[in-house]
DNA sequence: TCCAAAATTCAACACTTGTTGAATAAATAG
DNA sequence: CTATTTATTCAACAAGTGTTGAATTTTGGA
C-alpha cells in the first residue's frame, strides 16, 4: 500500500488527485487539510500546490477530471434510448439513461469513481457551491434530459418537470452520499452498497413520480382544478 | 442589528445557538469558527465554550434544541391522519404528515427553523455523521412512519419500503439544502423558497412512487417475475 | 448593604492551517 | 558530459484555530 522508494509513483499528479478526491468526498472541503492529502498521496506537502495552485483550485481540478467522461456516458445512453424509440421515448428509459451509467456501469467498481460520486453528492447538497459548481459541470446534460422528458411527457408544465427532476436528483444524491442510513434503518434488508438494487428501485419510484405529473396534466385538461398552494389537506 | 450596551441581550445562550445554527447550516461544521459564531451572536469568544463546552458539543446542542418540537409536530399529524382513516390510511396522507409540518407549518416563517432544516440536510447527507446523528434524533419517528406505510401498503416488502423512504428523504433533503439550483435550472418557473409548491410536488411525486411498489407487489403475486439485480434494460 | 454565585471579558496558550521561496534532485535536451 | 528545465524537498512564514484559566463584572438572595 505504501510507496516503494525503488519504484517511485510515476504520476504523482494523479496520486494527488486521487487522494484529494477521497478526502474531499469523505470530509468535505473544509474538513480536509493539504497535509492529509499529501500524506495520503505519499508526496510532499508542497507538491499539491506546485501542480494545482491553491487548495480551491485543486478541488475544482478533482471535480473537472471525471466530469466529461461521466457526461459522455450518460449522453450516449440517452441518445441510444432516443434512437431506439420510434416516436416518443418512455420515461423509464430516460431515467435509466440518467441513472444507470453511474450506478451499474463498469466505473462503479473503481474506488475512485465511488469517491467522485460521493463528492458530487457533497457539492450538490452544499448551499455554498451547489449552485455554481453543479451549473458549471452539469447544466448542459440536465437540459438534454429535460428535453427528452418533454418528449416522453408531451405538454408537461415546466414546474412539474423541474420539481420532478429535483426529486430524482435528491434521491440520487442521497444514494451517493453513502451514509449507510438505509442499511441501519432497514435492519439489513437494503444495502446502500448494492447500487444495482438502488438503481432499480429509484427507476421504478421516480418513473411513477413523473407519470403522476402526466396524469395530473390530463386531469387539468378535463377541467379538474389544479391543487394550489393554499389547498391544505 | 448590533447589540445595544444599555439593553444587553437577555438570553445570550439562545443567541449563540441561533448564530451557530445559521453558520453551521451555511458552511458546515468545519467551515465555521467559534469566532464567527461569537461575532454573529454578539458575544465574547469564550462564551460558547462556557455554555456548551467544546465546539462539537455546541453542534449537538443546536441539533437537539428543535428536534423534539419537530418530531412532535410530525407525529401529531401522523396520529391525526391514522385516527381519521377508518381502516387503512392513504399513502398520501402519511407522506403529508411527514412533509407538511416542515414545509407548510407556521415554523417555516421563522428564519431559525429554515436554518435548522438546512442543517439537517447537511447532516443527513454527510458520510461522516449522517449515520450517527440522524439515528440519534430521528429513528423512532421514521419507524412510526414506516409502520403507517405498512398499513397503507399491506404486504409491501421491506426492501421496497425503505428504498421508497430513501427517495423521499433524498428529495426532502435536497429541498432544505436550499442550493437554488432548481431556480436556476427552471429559469424561474420553480422557486426553491416556495416551500408550499415544493411540498405539493413532493407529495404527488413520492406518493406515486410508493404506489408503484404496491402495483409491483400485486404483479408479483400474479406470478410475473420480479425484476432482479441482474436484469439490465 | 453585603456576599456568594453566575455570567462575561480578557489575554494568552499550544497547535494547525495554507502558502511560499530557496535549495536540492531528477529528467531532458544539446 | 553539460546545461537547462522540470520535479521534489525542506524549512519556515504569518495567520487562524479551539481551548482555558484568571480577572472582572453582573446578578440575585440574605
């Protein structure tokens, strides 16, 4: 596990990114020191700064490294699902394209990717950087998926569409946070490490959620009044 | 806004809790210094330690302060919904009992409660404390709701039940994180500050999600094979 | 009024933080 | 080999961290 002196780590730049990825994912930005990263990477304290500049830039570099790969994997599956559908794609297929590349792809075996996903969960849930960073890396992807969902649910209102995405994103985020809470609550029935099981359940759950907005929509057309903010119980 | 010397803040203990609540919610545990808390509360640096001991104990005290009140509000609505239902309660009523006290109650007007909810979002999504702290404060509540859902969805498997709760909890958590991301993505159609709107959408979405597990369940009884972990696409 | 207890301030401690410039080693080109 | 760039180490910096003990003020009951 430790670095051998006779065979020094060739790419120390990568080692630093890996260590930072893991530490940031586990303890958050402020919970991590450059010394901890350097120790974990087996390099000198000054090296992270030499390669990446100040701490904040290292954080951005970690996020950036895998962003393109991830976005491409998800867009590929979305394109494929749109091609295969003769006319309107199914909601389920779109949601699968959104979830499966992260949860059941080959990447999930790699420890680095798990840490990366946990880091995204941290960022997505952070009031400080949630807006800025997620926008920077994932906005185009999200808009592509929203367009696809508009095809699957023609006439859906933007409000329903984006609140639906909000619920989906929240479930996915909590999955990646890997708090182990569901393992504890369920007494072992659910294992948060079983990402395939998590994926299947989230697909079912969120597909039904979006479909419910479709039904709501058709109900509106028939003249049934939409449940407004003032309608409590 | 600043503290007047002739009329000193009576309960500085509360002022410290309020300031800590806000700071921890916004920047996380490690992103906050005792000096920032003291400054925000308008008290001396040494005072937080005098009242609450070390930093970590102050953090716990903040979480503890409103936990009982919140749990009582949610349990009251759950009990009421269980009483009103002649036999089996509806899934929607149970989910409303889980969400509405936090999202449409009187508390939501108070800035302190908003901060508290954001703090819970932070804790629930944190791999470090997500398990320990959420368990400590909210396990009994969750089990009460799971029991109620078992009444509404008789025969539901634990795996489905807890993954459903996972999705619900994730959506709620992301709502409270208040990252403003949905405002940005939707171009103004959705406002994350409109918690009533958020509540109605989450109720609809997650109710349909749980109901989908019910349908899945009845389909199983009819002999249709359950989608297993190995069944991709 | 006087006094003990509680509340608050003050100053400082030992330690950790991110960052950097100079010194050294390794790699590479001429 | 030599010279030059690149990579890495080392030591130290100024600033900020949580915590604490002693001193001071305020409080409230006898």
